[in-house]
């Protein structure tokens, strides 16, 4: 079976509720900026889309975070 790869990017969002950063496990509080994974061509369901705090985004950048390694 062939594994499909979903191309994605991170979009800047404002949190409506508390959530947790996928990379560092720190809380993202309401009204804080965070970065949400969004598929370029395919839809990524909100339950599996990765969320990153602005500190991780600044420290690692989009390419490293989307690669999935800490």
C-alpha cells in the first residue's frame, strides 16, 4: 500500500480557547497567537492538525516543525 503524503503549511491564528503546543507541550492560552497546520490541497481535520506556540515557531521555523522532530 502506498503511503500518501499531505503537503501542509502553518497559518497564524488567534486562540479562542486553551490548547497545548505539539512541540513543547506548553499551554497556549486564549487570545494568544499560535500556528496551525493546514493542508495545501487536502483537508487536515482539526483533531489531527498540529498546533505550535509562537515561541517554537520563532525558535525552529516552519520547515523543522512540519518535519515533526523536536
